C-alpha cells in the first residue's frame, strides 16, 4: 500500500507557494499601471469635450469679436456633445474670454463625482484627473 504512494506525482507545498508569491508580485506591479491607463482613458472623454467647448468659444469670438453673453450652455449646444458626456461631466469656462476650462465629474461618472480635468490657455496644457493626478500616490516608473 505504501509503495503506491511513493510513485505519485504532484507539486509540493513549497512549489505552490513560490508560484503564488510570483503571481502576487506580478499583480502588485500590473494593477497600478492598469489603473493609470483606466484613469487616462476616462479623462480623455473630458479632454475631448473641453477641446470642443474651447473651439466653440473661439469660433464665437472670431465671429462676433467677443465672448460677452456666450455661456457654456451655448458652447455645449454648438459643440454637440453626446448625452452620455453631458450626463457624466459638468463644464465651466472661467474668464472673458475664457482662459481656463474645467470639467467636473458627476455622480454618473464611473470613478465617482468630483474628479476635475482642466485646460489652462496660458500653459496650453490639460491638468487634473488621469493626467497628472493619480488615484494611487506612487511615483511614475
């Protein structure tokens, strides 16, 4: 009876533990990187919307010489954003003519409300969620 047990093949507990540890290390490296890509993808919707709103303000200013009386609601109509985008984000244009555009996520946004993406005309750059702010506070690789 004991002779048949000696011929059995299988993994030892130590081998299984080594594999589990290797998988855990790989997951610890891969999950934060994946989350950053998800944040970047989610913020790209706001970036595209802000670019469309900026274009609408620019066209209005070129046409009428000023942005006086032109509101974000008007720019949203002219930009023709999708209902899903308008449901997930609220938009704001600061200044006259605007020098900063801000998108703030609503409760319908998958990552929660209060996330902000902004575009600064002086820097000609986007800032905020998914761009230079990360959910996990680890440094770039």
